[in-house]
C-alpha cells in the first residue's frame, strides 16, 4: 500500500529552517504541525526524517525536487 507521506518525495518543495533551531525545517506548502523535516545525528542515524500527518520516513539524501535552505553559520 502506498502511504500518503511517500507522495511528498515527488513534489517540488522548498524547506526553510524553523526559528531557534537548525534541525527542523518547514515548507510553505503545508502547516508545520502537519509536515516538517528534521536533520538527525548522522551517521549514527539517518540524515533526515520527514514527518507528515502522524507518519514518518527516514532517508539519507533529499529528493532531487526538494530545495533545503540552511541557516547561515555565524
């Protein structure tokens, strides 16, 4: 069965960091309480976890249609 969360991998999404964190990212396509992306402690964990409507999936490489904007290092 195809999970709804898997369809997000095929959508062009732009991700921006949440304020006060360098680990969680949001997209303007979905509310942050419905969908967010977390950068994990790689290599001990998968690099990314996507959370969407109570489901989650892990992966190491972001989908090619996604653009992740990182906070500038200070």
